[in-house]
């Protein structure tokens, strides 16, 4: 009998192996593979080196993109000839590329640059190409002057000073004369002129190059023309949209001073309404020949004003395994007046505990649902201010990492908020609002007692100063943000506190395909009428009363700081970093350690509580691979303390890892794997910390999946 079972098992295993082999070959065949034709050689590597230093010029990524002799692409950075065809070697194309390289270097200020082929090394049916470039001395910027051609003398000293400042940001004395920067400087000067009312200004650039001294004298000839004002503003293509509301948002009107910056801000304000697919503004400068008035024509193309939303999705990480569906409806002109109304209903099935962590508890399906609605009114109070109202009602379970308890607390939650939004100069965003939330606990699984309902009211201000070049695909810039909340206020509620969290993000391109990104944030919570029992319990476990602990920990769940997760520390699950303590109302039978079968000092009975102090830091190297595919290497660090203004840098919770991205119109789809570095988490003597369980019992890692970059 045993022998029969063994034979049957072997037959099944052999069949499975054959199936897998066939599936792999079928997948490769479907993907497409390429072969190198006879008589041709594929290019496996192209190296361009500086002849004077011998160093690679890989950092000149634009240089590689300007030549046709390129490396053959590799699928996933590993395999030649899969998905992507080979690049083939052509000696005549290589000769033309040498001229392209010399022209490229001359455009960067190296007028004496010479390029030559150092080696072409055959490797079977592939070749490696090495090119040497002798840059020679650069031609550097010596002087920069502005020559005013306008006999009327309408270019005032302040405008001239601003023009020189715009040039200095691109062309610095003593640096190589870069043709691209030279052209950008001309555009920047013209932009300065038109932003200060000189609508018909003309700018021409000149460079006198002395090859003997390798210096360049730069001159910008400016014909400023008269200062103009706006003429009639006409709108085209509005369709059923109300023109009076559009004009209120546009704000510019006849008789206002002409400014290209103000016109661009007005165009962006119209696009931000979400009702236009495109907005184009034409300024009729022909009228400047007879008058100093510039009429504007605003060409608009409305988008779909009503939309039905349907979607399904799934979430899988160390805290949650779910499938969810969303249905909704949007109107961009709700009852006229450009009001934007959005209503959505989401239902999710959570498998708890999650599949990615081992558990002794029987996994159960938990239902989660949320109904949310928002109403936005443009031109509220004034043209560029938007009034915002949000309301939602949800039912959800409290999912905790590594919870050994079979009991699960759920909440009925109702929230609403009203506020305004305003963007200044397309950089500064301000959003003050007032919100109220009510949370009613219930027994999702098991039985809990001594868990009261909560009412929390708060005033909040969100502000951000954005200097990024692109909000989705950022390569350069800085982002500064801060969120401040004051809980209490007119409606009081159960919580009185002050909460603040500033943040900074920075981005710098190391090469054309490589970007270095960094983020840092701190947060502080100052509770006034709660938190003392939780603090006492952290210093002396078991010394505070159960009712006081339940109150504090319940409020900290909604008001405290947590770290970990896909937009925080990616080596930890959500709420995986922070103080851990025994929480009575989350224990199995509710309110006592004996009923829970736990001792407050036992690590397996500790659960994450919200903290009063937070710090986070992250660095990420992002690099493009091929087409929409890109990758990132990151390191994240964070800590959350149970005490006020307590930034503990000796608990870095350092995790490093890598991830892949696939670009989409709404942002990259992202999958990250974070590994918790041994010895760089928290002191071994810490009793208020707990390491998350290993993923599949294999390694101390966490998976995170989402849309959009982590920051």
C-alpha cells in the first residue's frame, strides 16, 4: 500500500515538473526571443572614458543618449535577447558617433574636445566598445552684461536686477559655457520681462569667445517695449459650464497689469477645477503696435462632467490580506456652479490574521465597509479659494500586527470636516479645516468591556511649500510640509491636545536615469486630559488602573503616532514601530489579565500603542531600467516614543531593501521589500518593544505594495 502511494506520488511529481518546464518554455516563446544573425555582432557594452583621468563618463548620461552605438538592452537587467532586440555594431555609425561626441562636448563648453575609438573587443558574437574623449580646457564664462536697446528707457533698475539674477542661476562666472544653460538663460530673461508687464519684450543672446584665453563674454540685448495692461478677456468652448464662475476662478480681468506669471497661475487654477481636459491662453500682442493693451482669449476643452466609478483590488502585507470593491459617482458641475460632488462606497473582506505571518489563531473573514462623500465649491469667498466639505461613515476592525489574541474590536465611525483650500503662486498650499469624529466600539470577535464611545473635535491646518519639478515623476526639488492639529475647541469632546508634524523631502538627479531622494519628519503630541496612565504604565507596568489604561490607549489609537508601512519604514508593517504595552480592552475576554491568559510583562501579550514623539528618515536611489520599468534601493529609519519630546536616535529600526516600479498615468505601481538590519533596531534591554514576526518564518522582512512613490 505504501509502495503504491509512493509510485503514484512520483508520477504526479514527474508530471508537475514536465508541466512547469513546458510552461517556462511557452512563456519565453510568447514573450519573444531574438537571435544574433550570422555575420553580425551585438554590442554588449559601451564605455566612454575621459582620456586625461581614465575615469568613466557614465555620469554624462545625456552623452550616451546622443549616440547610436549603444549597449543591447537586457530584460530585467539580466537577459539579452528576451523581449528586447539586440543593438548591432556598425563601424560607420561609430565614426559618426565620434563627431556627435565632439559636438556634444563643445556644446558643454569644451571647444577643443577630441574623441577616438580606443578598443573594439570581440567576445564571441558580441563586442565591447571603448571610446576615449580628450576634453581639453573648457571655455568659461568671464563676464555677463545686459544691453538695453529700448531708447525709451522703460527698463527700470529693479527689472534689470531681476534679469541679472535669473541669468546668474544658470550661468556662473568661471564655469564652462554650456549651450543649453545659455539658451535657458535667454528664456529666463524673457520670462522676467513678460512677468513684469513687458508683453512685447524681445531678448537676444551673444557670446564672444576668446579661444586663446578660453573665456567667453556674454551679452543679452533686451528690447523691453512698453509696460502693458490686459484688454478684454474672452472665453471659448465652455459649453454648459457657467462663465461667471469660470471668470471668478480665472480672476484676471480687463485693466489688470499684464504678467505672464499671473496668466500661468490663472491657467493652472482653471485646470485644477477638474472640468477641463485642456486650457490654452492666447495673448494678442498685435494690439501693442497701437496701444498698450493685450486682449486674452482662453480656449477651453471641457472633460466628462459625470463619471461612474467601479473598481476591485487587493491588499497584501504583513498586517492585512484583503480583497475589496469600490463603486462611486462623480459630478464636476453638481447643480451648476462648478460644484464637484464625489460619493463612494467601499466594501472589503479581510482575512485575519494575515497570510504573511504565522498565527495560532483560526483565520476569519472580517467585513469592512465605508461610505464617503465630498463636496467642493470653487470661488468660495474669493476667486482662488475652494470650500471643501467631507463626510463619511465606516465600519472596520482594529487590525494589529502579531496579535496573539482571538478577540477583535471593531468601530462604527462617523467623520465630517469643513474647510477651505488655497494655492498661492502655484507653490504654497494652505488648507485650514475643522473636523469632528465619533467612534463607537463593538465586539467584532470575542467580548470587550469598559470601552466607551469617543467624540473628538479638532482644528487642523495643512500647509505645503512645493518646489518639485514634477509632482508624480519628481527628479529635482524640495518639498516642505507641516500638519498641525488642536483637539478640543468649541465641541470639546474626549481629547484635548496639540499635535504637530513637519516634513521635508528633497530630490537630486545624479544622472539622467538616476535620482537620489530623501525624506525626514518629526512629530510631537502634547495631550492635556489623557496620557498620564499610559505613561505611568510604560514606566511601571501594571501600576495604572484598567479603566484609565483603556481610556488612554483608545485615545492614543486615534491620536498617537505610529511608524512602519509602505510610506514610512518599509521593513515593518503598519503600526509596527512604536511603544508596545498590555492593552486590557484588546485582550481575549476583555478586561482582566487572568481572563486573557496573559501577564502584562509577557512580550507575547504586548500590542502597539500610539506614541507621543516620532522621528523618521529615509533615503532612496531611484533608477530607470527600461521603458516603464524602474527600480529603487532604499534605507528607512524611524522610532516612536511613549514620552513627550523624546527623540531616541539609539533606536533606529533600520531597514533597507529594494523594489520595482511600473509607470502608469496615475503614478508608478510599486512593490518594495524591506529587510530589518540585525543589530540596528533597538537596545536588547528595551522592554517596550517587540520585533515583528518573520515573513513566512523565513526572514525579517516586510512586503509593501501600492500606487505612487513612498514620498
